[in-house]
C-alpha cells in the first residue's frame, strides 16, 4: 500500500519540487520509502509502505529496456502466477514486487490485460514508446485515484491533498458535492468537493497522450454479471473452494497481518478461514466504548477470538478520546464525509499499526450477499415505491437534515446545489438492465455509490493515516461475481439476509454466531457535545469562514439551542459543521498540518 502522484504536461518538464511536495502530502500512506522520476513531459512520485519485496520494491519501477515507468498503490494478489506466466514468455523482472507485474502485463496485453490482475490497485504507467500515460483503478474502487484535466496538464494523485500541489491554484468548492455531504453524508459519482477534480471510476483506465485528451476505457463492470439458476447446496460447493483461493492469495505478505474482528458474521468467517491457513495465532482487534452499551460488540468478538485462539486485543474507548480523533479523520478523508464510525476505526487502526502493516476487514459482505435491511422490501413495497419514484424506486433518497433546518439554515448557493442531489444514485439505478429485479438493482447501486464512495473511503483513509493496509477479501471480483449472480432466494430469505453465507458458515463459527442479526456500529458522540464544550463550539462554528459562506448565520445558534434542550437532537448537524470548519482549516488554510489522534478539535477550528 502506497501513495502515488504525478502529471503529464503539454510542454516542458514537471517541477521536482512540486512532485516532492505531493509525495510529502501522501507521506502517511507510505512511510518506508519515496521516489520521484521525470522523463519527457511526465513526472511520477511515490511513497511506499513496504509489504512485499521489502528490500527491492522501490518505486518508480522501470523496465530493463527503459520503455516504461510505473508507480502503483495496492496489491496484485495473483502476482506469483502472473510472474511465472510472464517469465515463461520471456519477460525479465527487475524486482520481486507484485506491482511490477502491472508493467509487464500492460506490455504484453495493453489495457485489456488489466482483466488478468486480481487485487486492489491504482497505478500510473508511462510508455516512452508512444509518450502515453495510463491511469488504472481496480474493479471495485478499493484503492483511490483522483485526477484533474487542465489546458496545460493532466495531474493525478492517490488523495486530493497530494493532487493540489500539482495544480496552479486550489479549485473552487462544488455546491453539488457540499450539498450531498450535508444531506446524504458523502459525495458520490466521479465529481469531488473541488470543481474539476475527479475520481477515476472503478474498473476503468484512463489513456492520456500528448493531446491531453483523456480516453476512458471500462475493463470490468458488474452489469456484465449474468444471473444463474443454482441451488443453495451447489452455491455453497462453489463458494467454499473459491473463498479459500481468494483468501490464500490475500494472505501473501512479507510482513505479519491481523484482523479487525467485530461480533458479526463477515469478520467471523475471516477469522475461521485465516486461522485454518495461518501458521501462528492470528492477531485480532475489536473496539467498544467504556460505559456505553450502544454499538458494543466486544463480547461477541471475544467469543469468536476464544474459539479460534487468536491473540486478541480489546479497545474500550472513552467518548472524549473518540472525539479527539476528529481533526485527524477529517484530514485523512480528503473529501467531506459524514461517517462517525471513522473515529473508532481510526483509533483501532492506530493500535494495530504499532505492530502490524496489514489487517483484514469484512467490508463488502453486506453488499455482495445482501445483508442490509434495506434490501428486504416486500413485493408490495417494491411495486409501490417504483410507481411513486420511477427513477430509483425511492432507493437511498433520504436526507440527514430535517426540512425545516435545511430551509432555514442552507445559504442560497448551497440550496442551489441540491438540484442533482441524488444524481449518482439515479444514474447507477438507470444503468441496470430492465430485466433486473429490485435486489440486484439495489446491490449494484450500492456497489457504485455507497461502497466505493463512502465505506471504502473510510477503510482506506483511516487505516492509511497510520500506514496500515486494509485487505477486503469479500470485494475480490470473483466473490462479487458469484454473489451478484445468485438468485434472490439464496441471498434473502424472509426477513433474513446473506442466506448463503449463513448456511455455509454455520459449521465454521460458534453456535448461533451465523444467525445473529446485523447491528450498526453506533458512535454516541452526542455524549460529548454538552455543557461548556457545546457553548464554546457554538462560538467557534459561528466564526468559521466556510460556515459563514455556505450557511445562514442563524443556523449555528439554533443548533446549539436544540442540542442544549434535547441532549442529542442536533448531534449530526453539529458534527457536520465541525467537519466543514476543520476541513477548511486543514485542506485550504494549512494543508501541511498533520493533526494527531489526540487533539482538541476546537483548537483546529480557525
């Protein structure tokens, strides 16, 4: 896991100082090594977290003939098999890094060769033969990549903070993205919080030649997955060896790895299978709250850890400690994102990173095998929703803000940004074939929006803020293809989701573990927003330049009064305003600042 950045210019040669600054802004992603390379009108920068080929995997990687230069982030899990195939075909490798396989696969097969890569990755590869820069991203968007197209350059980076030093000025804030942050909780689609900065979409590559007119190529899409008729037993017989193959590939590492263990089904399955194939007790971590019952799964996680004999650590967090991680999480997230679960996740990552560089997590199981309650609509509910809301069947169209607060609090520009509030969801829903039922359309929409633009952002940024790589086996494309191909009855049965996983995992887990209901991981941050801290927060927020620019002046006093009166009634909106104020300080005013996980957030609101 690493950080990458760079650019291709219409004329001249990239500035080394700018490339070095971009790498510095990505330093937490790759604390072990860094490198900068220039050739022709292209500059590449890399920061490295050493996991495979610890001594020889320095980047940028050049081929032996000098035809290609590569910087890559992530892991190519099937690099062992690919390397053997490529060497048999005459390829000469310079390293033992998994990343180098990308270079040789492209040399042999072009962009179509990306289909041969099993893994999570984002890369930039420059060909001196035809002076072309290729940007690529993995199928599900596990690893991030941002880019900006300007008249004189195309620049890119793993994070927005690494891209900004490569641009002549900081772009304007997007009203549409800001509105989505407030009402949906995250910005989705190709656009970002900055106008003109875009995400490279999952499963695509961008080819950029001297004309600086990028050509996007889609090499994988979940729309191509065909539904199959298959029995429950047949599906389990197919899942069992496939999951083992995927997991054994994911276990390839030259450093120790661990597991974030919740009390749920998905991480429990990972615990069982990793224990089967590992040589030593697995290192596991769980998180809960001191003196708070909400969202606490420590007892269930402990039961799984004891069953499989892992070396287990429980973190019991004080809510004030959780609150102090907010500045770090805002800086790490880059784009604005409302997910309070980032806070305890960051503290668990900090604890794990003291001894590990790699952890497994269970993200993706709910999307791939239909674990969420929102997937379990009755046929009557589906029909009525589709009639009333034909664009999306009313799927994922809620708002985090009560209408009265929004109308009285949003400024004119922010209100205008609401016009395409649900555009990315509507677009994803509309992409699905007419013959697809509600469940498959909902799963696809979540893969394209909530998963790629929220959950995977949380995993990548909160872990990489501490130089920790997160591996997500449920999002291996082969598992995704299996899950989405199954008939609905193997995923949802009555009011229970993930039917196939529960049936398959029953012999693996402690009694009753596979039958447990899904619980959200609550973060009772409202416990902190009280008393003197609440009053001081109100003063700070009212003076924030971004809040004054985008929101009406009467909003902050109204929210403070509501929180004072109810105790929790304005927790979400107040936390979002804090995030906006902190984001302005850390991304616009002082982009070189690196807060720790133990800050007073009010000190960082300018």
